[in-house]
């Protein structure tokens, strides 16, 4: 195969991808999200994968720069020459692009994708473009970047012995990378939009949308017709798979039985304690609180008799017409959630597959209103769940609660081919985890 033929094949494979690159703090994610919502496109958020499944896929031989970065301390990363930091970022981005391509090739081609990320440097994207109208770079001025990061609550890289120097180094590194992107875009005659705060977010979205218009129109002509009934059926199937996914991650009731036995409880009693915690936290709860929290208990014999052994054992305290979980009871739940984490950590699933499902479902879990039950899961689980699979587990747990009590939020779901793919992928994950 000739170099031209190989290049043509690569270009054809990415004709349905719109690329948004640029500097940190430029609004890439906001612009991409607006386009996704307006045009019903797939999304690919570089930062999301960078912080999750890409880290799990690093191979020291294939990805030496990424491996070196992962092994560095905070001081080694941020308290060195900004020029060296910029070069390290470029080296890592070249290696990570291999993972990006693997991710995008796994997506359905029937639906256009908006891919955004700071690591999409022009020299990496140019060989993939059938048209210069398929890519744009948002390049912030140093003043805009600093103001943007301040509004996001960013102060400095964490964990260094000299936060002020680390902050200054990162800002200088980012400025060097922005200039690199500008020069590389000019060398390939690719579009740059300067972000200095003079244009509103809506105006920037409009500029990017106008640049992409010929590609959006071509992709719209070739896109399959939408089918709301089919999409709704697929959504319900995905929601229906949530209990099976959660069960396969922890081998069904194995964790409950193990922790209950250690604590001298019947499995149902530990389940009741967890339901009470999710329903009321540390507050007073009653029989009705539990009936509202546990599906299928409307006509059950659930009542005070189920709680008397827990009160007698000191795991709960009587309070008026109900109960409060005691400190020993909460300690049992801390142990239970720790066991859940450990059990999920033992499961093996391909990070790329878990990441594709997680990009949709985890982002949904953070986009929906945070219910009291979900906030209690986060409090017990911790803000940093760990691996991509563990993050996905927590997200599905939260979504299971949300959809049970609030119904589907259709706006948050992908549609068409991407939804079909999500349904297949979560089914594949369940099969792999159950093996």
C-alpha cells in the first residue's frame, strides 16, 4: 500500500469527526457541549479519558513519556523549567493520540463526533483531516486563561512544596503550549480563534459552528433518520441493565453476606441498614421512610420487628416512632462500602470499553440533580472512586436511584447509533464481568 493510499484510508476513517483543540481555560468543553446539544452529535472529551481510562492503558514500552509522567512526584512535574514541562506535555500528547484514535475508531461512524481536548495539537490532527473546516483551535490570551482558571476555582497544582512557583510554572507552560499550537496551525493553514474575553461564549460557539457548517451539513445529509420510539426502548433497556451491572461487579450478594457474617447480622439486616442510611443518612427514619426507599415493600410485612435485633445489638437507637443508626451501625456501613470498593477493584474489564460506557453514564450522573441518596453514596464511597470501573459503578448506582425516583432525563442521553452502541457496550461489560 502506498503512503498516499494509507493516508487516504486514515482520512476517510475520520471524516465524521469535528476537532476542537486549544489552550487550557479557552472554553473548549463548553463549545463542544453546545454543539453536541444543538446538532445531536456524539461527544469525545479528552480530559475525561485522560483522567480515567487512558491512565489505566499506559504501557511503559509503547508510552514512555506517559509512563514517566505517571511516576513523577508533584514537585518533579511542576517545579522544573516551563520549557521542559511543555516538551513533556507534547511528548505525552503524541503517545496519548494513539489511545484517542483507538477510542474514536471504536465509535459508530453513522453519527458525527465532536472531539475536544487540549492535547489535540495541529501537527497531530492535520494528517487526519479531509478538510481544514473539520478542525479549529481556541487559543486564550494569558490574561483570559488566568481569569478563566480563577473562575473555576483553580489555585495551583496540588501537592508541591512551593504552590506559588508551581502555579507560575504551569501558567508559563500553558502559554508556551498555546504558542506552539498557534505556530503549528499556521504552518498547516488551520483555523485559530483568539479567546481574549471580548466575545461571549454564545458568540464563540457561533464562530465555531460557522466554521464547521459545510461539514455539519454534509454529515446531516448522511445521518440516519432519528427514531424516538427505538431510542426510548434502548434507554429503558440500558436502565434495566443497571441492577445486573451492579450485581456482576460485586458477585451479587457475596459482599453483603460476607460483611453481615463478620458483624453478626443477617444479610437482610445489613440491607435494611444501608437502605435506611441512603434514605435518611444520620437522621431519624421510620417504617414509612424505608417503604419509600425500598422498591416492592408497599404490601410487605416490613415493620418494627425487623429493627428490634439491630437496636438490641447496638447498631441502631430507638427514636420516637422510628430509629437512628448508631455509631457502631455507621461503622458497619463504612466497612460494607469498603468491601464493595475492594470487590469491584478485583473485577477485570477492558479500560477502553469501561471508559466508553463511563463517558456517557458518569457524565450523566454528574449532570443530574444530586439527590440526597446520591450525595450519601458519595460521602461513603469517597470523592475519588479510583479506577474507571469503580467510577462507573458509583455512577450507575447513583443513576439507578435517580431513575427510580425521578424518571428518565431524556436530554442527557445520547441518541441513535451512539445509544445503540451504549446498549451493546454495557451488555458486553456485564458479560465480561460475569465470566
